[in-house]
C-alpha cells in the first residue's frame, strides 16, 4: 500500500453502518457521548467532539456486550476510529447489531 491509501481502505473487515448514541469514558475517566457511525466485531467509528489522540484508550458501553475497551487509532474532523482490545464474538456481534439497528 502507498502512503496515500486511506485508513478505511486498509481495513480487512467491513463495517456495518449504524446510527447509535453510546456512553463512553475517556482515558481521563470523563464521561463522553459518542455517536457511533459504523461498527464491526473489531472496532468502530464515531463522532466525538473531544481532544483525544491516537493511542489513547476509551471504554464504550454497548448493548449486549457491555463495556468494551478500545484504542483510538485515528482522529479526524470530529470523528475517531477505534480498534477493540478484544474482538466481539460473532453471535454477540449479530445480537448487538440487531439491537443497534432497532433504534
């Protein structure tokens, strides 16, 4: 891959589009409100107006799975891309996705 490839094109797993508001806690333990835009068993992208940087970790409360720890991989224009520390198992992921899409 060249340096001009976008992070999204480097992803090995496709993400599912959602529009879901979730609570989270930043590395400073401050409560956050995320608007999750897309998700996969391995990570998510969300809108967030906070000054975090790649490498920091947040804890996100998701339906079905509860709290997951995620590393911020990139920050751009009020959006963050995160990679979960542990992947969500397939059965739990599909249940989580169904719950997120109901709203």
